[in-house]
């Protein structure tokens, strides 16, 4: 039999169908997170009735058990036994990362995905055809950040979401980057001050600052005070599109550069260059697309999310970042893998 015919006969549509129906497991996890299921469970074990009652779910036994058992099949919950007396509990993974009572909680990004991003992704086709954002601006004419900054509660939810998705990347960066030659550090677009706080705790020889818009400063101050870091991290306020950046030996931007189009990216790179001394380092932490654009699906989908959010914003490769930085005057470069889907790209002045 012809080799190509044999290969065709061995093909099945299973993988394509798994991807096509990917919205179903995604919404199952997002809904469980939005309901606070993993927090309600905590370190306990509960029957379907007990857990469903805690969550305020409709009393229909079948719907409850389908929902909880779907989470078991996805290895997000564990179940001991069968039937009405079966006990559900968190897996080590969901107990660590999806229980709000623990500092390792990363569910903020899942909460925001369920509340905001999931509906907007239904309009990906429209975004690709028009090049226009498909978020709040489509419905009320206000850009994302203007909408967020007008609502303190939503702004804080957004900040928590970004902290959740960034925590592991930031910790890996702090562990790997050599801060020894430097005396001052500033995280630009620092939101809650998460990264600046990590650096201050791990590298006490540094003078550390976090910098963001004035409306964000109180959120960062509260978050740092809660961690006992209020006296160790300066909270600086300003607009990085209109003002010079604070001067520092190391300047970082965590998931900031991808929010902008090419003009905005170059403005921020030049601003960082101008604020650094000779020998200083500019660090961007992103879900960097691999240079050949073949393997980092998550990074590519984050870039599509930038299309949905902003229209002309996009993620990028380390090679592209290096090219832009060379235009400005940076001369030496380094890429630090942080997780399978995230990297820190460093440009040295």
C-alpha cells in the first residue's frame, strides 16, 4: 500500500476535535474558579451535596455530579469513592494555586478570563477581519485602560489577575538574573509592586522602586504594606507615555511592552535607554514567542489576545526585541528562559 495512503488511513480527527471543543474544559475550570469552588474546598473533603450546597448550586444531583466529575476527569479535583457518598477534594495543584486563602493563588487571571476575556474571544474572527479591538471599546467606545482606571474595583481585579499569571515568571527571573553589579532597580508598570517586592526581599543591597500611574499607587502601597515591604520599596507615580522614566541601574517591564503597537514599543524602549546609565540593563518579561514562531502556542495566543484587546498591539520574539533595541543604541543582549512559555529578554546599554 502506498505510504501516503497508509498515513492517511492512520489519521483521526481526535486532536482537531479536542482543540475545537477546548472551550468546554476551559469554561469548566473558569466557572469553578469564579464560583470559588477550590477555596470553599480548601483542605477539606466534601460530598457532591455538601460542596454543591456550599456553592449555592441548583439542587439537581446530575448537574452537580457532572460538573464535579468533569473536574475530576480533567485532574483538577480528586474523588474518593463513587456515588452519593463519594468525597471530592482539591488536587495538590488546585489546592496550591486556586485556593484564595493561600499566597500562591493564581486564579485572578482565570477570574478575569471568565468575566472578560472569554466573551471577547468569540469575536476573534471579527478582530482578524477588521483589525479592531473586540473588548469594552466595541460596546461603549472607551479603550481598555480608560475603562479599567475609571473603576477601582475592576482595576484591582485586573492587577490581581496580572499578578497571578506573572508570579512564577517573576520569581524565576529574580532567581536567575545577576543583580550583584547594580545598586538601583525600578520596575516600570509595576502594578501591585509584586516584582519590585520580590527583588527587594531577595536582593537587600538594592534600592528598589515600583513605578505606575497615580491611580495605581495606592493599590501598590497597600499590597506592599500587607507584605511588610512598605519601607523597602519606593512607590513612584507617573505616566510613562508622557514623562521620563525614573533613573535606575536596572529597569524592568513585566508584560508591558506587548500592550503597545510599534510606535508605543519604540517610545518605551527609548525611554528606558535614556533612563539607564552606561552598563545598565533593560529587562522585559513576556510570554516571548519563539524566534521561528513554531512552538510557543501560548505566546502566540497571548499576541492574538492583544489584537482582541487593542487592535494593533502584539507580542514578539527575542530576536525582534534585540533588533528594536539595537536601533536605540543597546549593544549586548541576553535571553533568560523562565518557564516553558515565558522568558526575560535583557538589553544592556
